[in-house]
């Protein structure tokens, strides 16, 4: 079961040791079989297309503007897809337009790491 935990204190970025704005532990695993951790770090992620767009939206106050919820939702989804792709997971759609079978967590993703 998925759940959300809110915290006033996030771990440091695993890449640079700086502050992160968000950290997510995905139910999918990496090539070594460990749960995938996605971190949104202003120092490490600003140059990535989806992460950079989400960081800019947050910096522009998007997270405090209810009229921008749909925009934020789309940006968050794109950031998740971008981060998961870095671990070999890709969102796909079948040629018929129906998604492939979902994994145990309901995600329609194809892993490069699957054996």
C-alpha cells in the first residue's frame, strides 16, 4: 500500500549533500533490487527538463496557488517519469492505445532492468 509521510526534516541530497525539496521512495526497484529513491534537489536537478520545470514552478509560488494545482500535478508526474527513467523504468502505451498490464503497484511501466 502506498502512503504519504510529511516531515519537517528531509534527508540531505544523496548526490551533493545539500537540501532537497522532496524525496520519494517508489515501490519499484533499481537494477540492484533496492527501492528507488527520487530526490528533488535545486542544486542537482535544475538543468533537467522536468525537474527544472517543477523547481521553477515551486520557486514561482505555484505550490501555494490553488489555481495552479493542475499545472503542478502535470509537472510532478513528468518529474516522476524523468526520475524513474534514470533507473530504467519507462512509461509506455501499447499500439492499441491501452496500457500494458500494471505492475503490483498499479503503475504501467516497463523496466529495462526486468529479467
